C-alpha cells in the first residue's frame, strides 16, 4: 500500500521559525481564522500571519484576555490586522453563534487554523457528558469548520488542524469514546489528537474537488500554557524542566519555532498538490512504527476508513455536517 506520508525536503526544519517560512510571502488580502490565536503557539501564528499581511480573526474563549494579548500586533505598513471574537469550543451553541456572526460579514476564509486545545486535564465533562479533550480539541473544531464551510469553500481555504505526537498515546476508542469506563488523561489526549489527524484526512477527501485542502501536524515539544494542567513534579519526571522550572530538554522548541509548521502548512506552495497528510518540522512526516514514540504518524491516525467512521460519528454527536446533502 502506498502512502503520501513521506518527506519532501522542504528546506526547513525543527529550528525554523514562523517568520522563516513566511519570508518573502505576501498574504495581503488573505483572511485567516486562528482558534486560540492569542496564547502560546497561536499567538505566534497570529503575529507571523499578520506581519505577512493577512487579516487574522482570533476566536477566543476569553475575549478580554485575547484583546490584550494581540493589542501590539501590527500588520503590513503598520495597519492593525487582528480582530477578536468570542468562541468556546466546548459549547456548540457558542460555536454556532460565532459562525453565524462571521458568515453574516460575507467574507471568505483563505486560511483556517484549528490551533486551540487542552492537554492532559483532570476528568472533565462538557455538553451532554462528552470527555472534554475530545469535545474541545476535536468536536468543537469539527462543528466550527462545518458551520463555516460556505466561507471556507469560497476561499478555497487550507484547513490546518494542530494535532500532536501525543496521538501515539491512543487510537480512537470506538468502544468507549467518552471514557465512561475509566479515565486516563494521556489516553484521552491521545484520542483527541488522533481525531485531529483523522479529521484532516476525511475533510481533504471531501473538500479537495472544491479546492479546499486539509492538513494536520505535530508542532513539536514547546513549553506553553498548554501544560497548565500538569503538575511541576510530572514535568520534572518527564525530563522537561528542572526543580526550579527551567527548561532542560534540548529538543524543545521556542514558541516561534513551534508555530512554524502550522504556518508552513497554511501557506507553503510546496503543499499545493498535497492534502490530508500529517506534518512535523515543516515537512511531511514519515509513517511511524507502532513502537516508535519519537516521530512520524501512526497508521491508525491516517486510515481513510477510520477517518470516514469518525466523521460520521462526529456529525451524529454535533448535529452538523456541511456535506450531508452530498451523500
């Protein structure tokens, strides 16, 4: 069986920054939506896209915090190119309201970056009892993209889902997606990140004839607010930080480097004829063996049959499917 999951020699790598991959790229007249684009990797992504001339819409669960975070970002020629709106991905009513407000503006979306997420949180339930990581990282973005589809389709957008090497912690647990038979925070995170990859696989299959391509990616290890649920002792045990909270893992990236792969995914002409693939270090990733936790992508995360099955389940859970009339 052949796979498109092979490196292409992009010329960039683990130490490339978002500014590096956008050097010489003019995004004037383009509109990007970056969920969570006010913190960590999202903030660096917003900054880089705006500097390259894009108008960036930042849907945020905490709009006041987001406004303060992006206040100093200026686009080309000193213009302010960032706007904030309210969105809680764990609340489907909030997703619907944001999408309706955006669609009412009549604007097209050129770049859709599903960046927001939570990691390894204590057991939390949202909506009708959904496990919070699956609901926030996957179902919220699934509903958002489907509700924004008219603008995404008109823009011939690239849709980028920020997954993680953490997808290797778990495939989709088809017999217990909600973790009703015992909760493990890392397996729940792994399932949610696998869902991000599968979402890109099937969205690309559905959208490519309309000129919409989808990608997923691992940004690398980076210390950001994403780790807010992890106790210091656990991060010390992982070898990420020392007892004083200082970074000691030399493989970790800066936020500027961490944002590079999602910016590359959203803008690189090298990916013009690609889609549905998982990226890392500003390149297409290689397939990973089942016992490899250091890089690449697991086969269960790129399986088209599992991707279609997850799409069907997600549509049933959220009640949203922009492609339902297409059969």
